């Protein structure tokens, strides 16, 4: 998980350094957050909102300084299963979770992904009520897996597609215009940035 999470951490740094380029209403989680949610859901159901989760969602973690969900038009969450990465892009305003998946053959009928993301969808209203963002927990959040999200041609690119989709949303560009050539450039940039431990462009 480490390299993908470090790339999302790098996106947080880029977001902060180049706020005049990127949208200011995007919250980003790391891959640990969905695991915390899944554990809480298994332990106590959708109402089992824990303080450790709220510290993430309020942007109070020093080592993961994202914006609060209260201000977010989009929320990103990387998920990994069977060594395959997808990006879950949440739009709170319309109560929708989109699974952006560049390789459908890993889970052709979508059942494994649906099972993976359902705890988050069930807990979303309870998390937002606990944050004071909304008052109604009796809301249904829909999970979709857009077929039009671009498909990778090469194996091993799923994590880069997830990172690129997050970056495109930050830059207010359509994720549906991604392709292998663009993703290859992202791979080069993030590989160099990880190697140099620097995300600034100058």
C-alpha cells in the first residue's frame, strides 16, 4: 500500500503548494481509512462511528492534512483488493460513490467491489451527522461503477490510474479523458517524486 499512499500524500502537498491551480474543495483519504471504516462496520454496524474516523474526516491528523469533509465537493479514497487498486470518488451533494476501476476483469461482475465499498456507503450519513454536517441518517447512498472510465492496456497500472483520476479531478478535468499515454507520464512524475522525496515543481 505504501507507494500509492505516498503518492496521495504527495498530491496533498501539491494541492497545498499550488492552490491557485487545484480545486480547494477536494478531500483525500489514504488506504488505511477504508480499513478503519470496514472494521468499525463489522464490529458495530453503520452507526459505529469512531473518533479515529472523525479525526480523518475533520482533517485533524497531522500526518494526513486533508480538508474537512464539511468543505468537500469530492472525497477520494483508494481501495485495494487482490493487489488491484481502484479509486472511490464520493460526491456528498448527490450521495453517490463512484468506483473508478481501470481493469474490470479483476472483478467482472462488480460484486467484490460492491461488498468492499458497501460499509462506507452505509456509514457515510452517520459520519456526516457525527460531524454536524447533516442531521438525517435515513439517507441512501448509491454506489456506481462507471463503464466509461478508461481501461488500462498494460498490467500493473491500476494504482497510477487511481492517482491520475484524483489529480484530474483536483485540476477540474474529466477523469474520462485519461488514457495510457497520460498515465505513463504520471508514472514517470510520481516515480521521480518518490525517488527525490520532493513534490514541488520548481
